[in-house]
C-alpha cells in the first residue's frame, strides 16, 4: 500500500530508482544532484538495491558506461546537473542515436560562467536538440512518479529513447515534501523487467554505432526525428495508465484556470507552483488569467500547446534560461515558432527570470503579467526582457 | 580457444586458428598493421567476446553502414570513451548475471582504440576503468599518430617523426617530444596484466591476448602496429618494419604479470635504429647526427630496461 512520508525530493527520486530495480548506475557527484547518487550508493551498500554502482571518474564516462550497460541490455540510471550535463553532451546525442533507454535525473542548475551552483534551466536547454525525451517535474510526488514512469516510457518498444527527468536544483531537489511512496508490488505491476529486442550478445552478434556516409545519414536522422515525435501518444498513454492505477494524472501541457482566460502564463518546472498562487490572486482581483505548465519539453507537444492557448490574447512565457545573443527564452522561442503559422494566435511576451537560483515571487509573476499587458496595449512587444535585473 | 600456443619465437601465423572474427573485406589500406593485429587479437579471444571500439581507423574501416567486418558483437560510441563503454558493458553483464537475468558464462569484454584514443584523449577514461578493477581487456594498437584524420601527431608519435601537425621543416625536426610510455602508465595502476606486442610476432601477440583473457581483472595490451600510409613505407614492409622496431630495441616485447616484468623476446644483438628509421619516409629528413641522438636515447632506455629486469 502507498505510504505517505515527508522526504527530501532527491531521496524520493533515489527511492523510486531503487523500486525500479535498476541494474547499473554510473554517476559522478555534482551539486545539486549529489543527494540522489549518495542515497543510491547507500541503497547499494546496504543491499536494498542489487545493482552495479560504477564509480566513474567523470560525467563523460558516467554516460559512456550507461550507454555500454544499456547496450548490453541492463536497466541503467544516471544523474547529473549543469557542468556535468554539458560534459556528457557528446554522449547525449549518441545515446539517443543508438536508441538506448538510459534514464537520467537532472537537478537543473545554471551553466558557468560565472561559476554558480544555483538553479535554473540553462543546463537542460543546452541539450535541447540531443534527442532525449525530456520531462519537467513540479513537486516531490511528481519527481517520485516520473522516476519510475521514465523507465516504462524509455523501455517501451514503441519508444526506445533515453529519457531525462528534470527537477529544479535546490528549489525542488533539496526541499522536504510529502510523498506517497509505492510498494514494490505496485511498481512491479506497472514496470515490467526490461527485455531489449537488440543487445550486445555473443550468441546474436550485431554491430551498433556503425559510421555512415552522406548517402545514408539523412534517412537515419529522419527516422530518429519521426520516432521521437511518435513517442508523444505513447507517453500520454503511459501517463494515463499511471493515473488510472495510482490516481495521479500527468499531461504534456496542463492547464490551470486556463479555460477562457485572456492571459496565460506558461512556465516549466517547480516555479509553476508560485505562478499558480499568483494566478489565484489575480483572479481574486477579477483578472482573467490562467496558467499553463509545460511538462514535456521533448518531444515538444505542438498540438497540445496550440490547443491550450487557442482562446487567449496573450501568453506570458517565463523562461529560466537565456539564449545569449539569440531569442531570449528558449520556451518562448519554441512557442512562437509553434504558433507562427496559425491565422489567429495570441501575442507572446518572453521574460527571462529566476536565473541562478534567484527567486521569482508571487508579486513578480503579477508584475510580469502587468508589464506584458502593457506591451500588448502599447502595440510594442519586445523580443524578450530580462526580468528583475538591477540596472 | 583462449589457450596459449606452444610454438614460441617462430613466425608461423599458420599455427593460429583459422576462424576469423574480423573479416576480410574491411576498408583498411594495403598492409595495414592495425588490421592485422586486430585479426590476431580476436582469433585469440574467440566468439564469446564483446568489443567497444573507439573512433579511429579500426572503427572506420570496419563499420561502413550497412556493412560490418565484425563477427562478434561490436559497439562504437565515441573517440575517448572505449574504456568507459567496455566497462559499462561488463558491469551490465555482471549485474544481470548476478540477478539471474542472464545465464552465467565467460565473456571477454574488450576496449579497442588507437594510440590517440588511448594515450591522449582517452587516458582519463582508461585510468578510471583500470582503477575500478573491471574484468576487461584494453587493446591499444599504436600506429603512432592520428591516422584516421590524416596523420596528425599524438603523444605517442616518436621523436623525429614528421606528421601533418609536427611537420619537418627548415626549423623543425618533426615531432620534438619523446614517445609517451603508456604501458608504464597502465602498470602504475597495478593491474594484473600488462603486455606489449607487435603483429610481426603473431604467436607472441596471440599468447598474450589469451593470457589477458584468462586473467581476472583489467588487462592492458599495447600493440605496436605499423601503418604504411602514415609511416610512409611500402605496404609490403609492414611486418619487416615491426621486426626492425623490436630488433633495434626501440619497442620491446614484454609482459608484466602481477607486477613482475619479463621480456618475452630478448634480442641477442640489437640492430641499429638507423635501419628502422631509414625504412620510413616519416624520418627521411633526419640527419646522421639526429639518428645518433635517437640511438643514444634508445641505448639509454634499453639499459634502464635491463637494469629493471635484473632487479626483479
Ligand atoms: C572528441 C573528438 N575529437 C576529435 C575527433 C576526431 N578524430 C577521430 S579519430 C581521430 C584520431 C584517432 O587516432 P588514434 O586513436 O591514434 O587511431 P587511428 O586513427 O590512428 O587508428 C581524431 C582526432 C573525434 N572523433 N572526437
Ligand atoms: S591509415 Fe594506417 S592504420 Fe589507417 S587503415 Fe591505413 S594503414 Fe591502417
Ligand atoms: Mg593512431
């Protein structure tokens, strides 16, 4: 039976990975991911989890070991953040190209420089095009749930893509929240053992990772792109099954008081909780404001997001990452391109806020909405704005 | 399979098993030393083997999609991580066998890389893998430069060799550093087995690989593999040039078993390094004085090696 306990969210993630009965963990410590791997080391050391914990010398090797283990047919997990993720970057692309269902937990953190250990989403955004299924979590329960669901998604034969679940570093990874833990039987009934169709097996030799010439590459890339896009209905199906079993439903884009709202806030990750309170306050003041939470970043839920913003006049996108010298917030840029061809589309105002652990308070969400409405009525929408910066 | 052959110090590749695991038809240049070395390595390992191959000549010549030269399961991931990938595979198997997901059986987990993928960009991953004590075999074939990308120098390119990034010129003698001593670096990790080999001595090579496979824990084998294209020598001289490297004492065939080093081939009378250098275009620009300078260094190193052997 489900047990409700107060847990640090990192520990909830490790508990879920333990329940998923992984075979191999290869990880390297980095703040704010460390509690996840420390707890997993303990689980292995105490015999609660029968897995090989590979104490690698770098994140590059962590993911390389995971790729090897996954290619051998093992259920494989790693966790990292920030500099660790971009050190893995080379292998991120390859894990996806090889269609290996490695699962990663990312405690999202800013990229240097300047060096900072605090959180935002610049690390995950840097890997936007690497071909991983990328899921944002909002609270401790969500992290626990996705840490199990991710294996089911990644290993589904209609999917076979590495999958990354993102929790806001510190703001989510380090807080203690009530989490309903599942029993081993419950998890086992949802998550069958991984049975790969192809793996490195001397009894059935195969070649993985051959090199291509220009005459094959584009066909293979197109297949990968189509395959990743085609995972969307499967992800929805699996989330739905989870909901039916355990009562918690997840969607690629979830709506809060969004029905008929003129203005929508769009944000991904844990800060959506604050945005929700801001929406309630504005509603109390009679403002017609709603909230969209982006849960699935890759594959990008184009249709779901188009449907969700359909009736709105204005979407205020709050990004915790910056495309330096580019279009500002990556989610805003994605949304704009997703809406571009629609005849009737809302205005999109992009704010970059909350970088490197800087908080975004309730009244600041309200302020962003007011500023955006001001831009709209003045008929002058900036490409993006860095919000809350001292001049 | 995996038994050492009795015939020693004889050049009889005919004594090797006929089965091929690295098939003909690959895209290696004529007389490719690495291709020959790899053939011998996998004859010794047999079919119960899984390979992680680093980006390199060996990877490119053997896996042009949709073809493959490999008859054993093979994976290529990137340039610097063959050791990490191979040990990930090993760990995966270890866990799955322990948990009863796979039957217990003896499998050789192999990392295969060139001198660049091993001694330069891959050194960190190799060190980590050896230090962690996985049961795997690391094969470095040393053709003394980045051949795949067009003969650029590596940390293992020998002194005086002209490469595309250490070219000989009016004010340059080519490579101006001495060869990085990778077997010694491997040995410093106190792993159970370290050896050097050369495809010009196929039985010696075969036996060392078979031994490495039988030993539990990390094994490192460093194979000098002449590359006619990069060394600028006729392709029919591959075997001969390898022998000259060994006979001159420039490259010594030894093994270190649990810390104990021994020569597996002792050259009765070393021949001058000049023979070796003169056979290859990459050393063409060297003057008599340069050759003397190199000879002195080889003499010194050989003396040190003999002293080291006497001590144990
Ligand atoms: C990270 C990275 N840097 C550079 C390269 C380009 N590259 C591919 S193979 C290679 C040289 C390989 O040299 P070596 O390991 O000695 O093998 P060889 O080609 O000589 O057989 C280089 C520089 C790469 N693929 N990846
Ligand atoms: S360049 Fe050298 S190592 Fe590469 S395939 Fe040709 S002969 Fe072999
Ligand atoms: Mg080389």
